[in-house]
C-alpha cells in the first residue's frame, strides 16, 4: 500500500475493547511497541478487527509530539514511544525528527524549528514520541 503517512507499523491485533461509540484496538508491532487506536465500532466491524488479524497502523508525522522527561509525568496519550533521536532534518519552518525505538523501529515527527532549538533536539538525545489513539488510522489487506 502506498500512503503519504510517514509512520506505518505492521502487526497483529491483540485486543479489541468495545465502548459505547468507539472501540479501542491494540496492535502488537513486530520488533516495536504496541499501538492503540480509538476507532468507531462501525470501522471495527467493517475492517473485521479481532485478535489475530494482521493490520497496519498509520500515524501522520505531524500528529506525533515530542516530550522531554516524559517519565516524570502522567500523560493522557495512550501511545508513548521512548527512544533516542536518530536524525534531525531541518527545513525553513519545520524539521523532521526521527526517533529510534527499541527493537529497531522508528517514528518520525514534524516539529517547528523553534521547538528544535528550544528543546535542543539533536541525534543521541533521549526523547518520548507521543500520539493520541484517536489519531491512529488502521488498515487491513483486502
């Protein structure tokens, strides 16, 4: 599948928790972190999501925020990916920051150049990438 989403994680569904309107779906990623998506029950049924189903999680880089010292805070974001900055690609206004995660995967974030400077974002720095479950899109093969 070709997609403009910078972050694509492949894995298997390990849990589906139904709510009144939305379902919380957990995807175990091979060699990486688990990812939680909050999607409508209609989408869960349409995609046939249940434990064991192969799926992909897509997260736009602009939806990924970077947090320093996240271990010192309780965050409401379900998806928290502690890692080390592997690469910073600066632009005129924004920069792409790639965070290397344990297990060999990575996640990209788009941040302002002001944030790069203010936070001292550079390769080797420990950082946590976070993404809300509602910003995760799930896809399954036909």
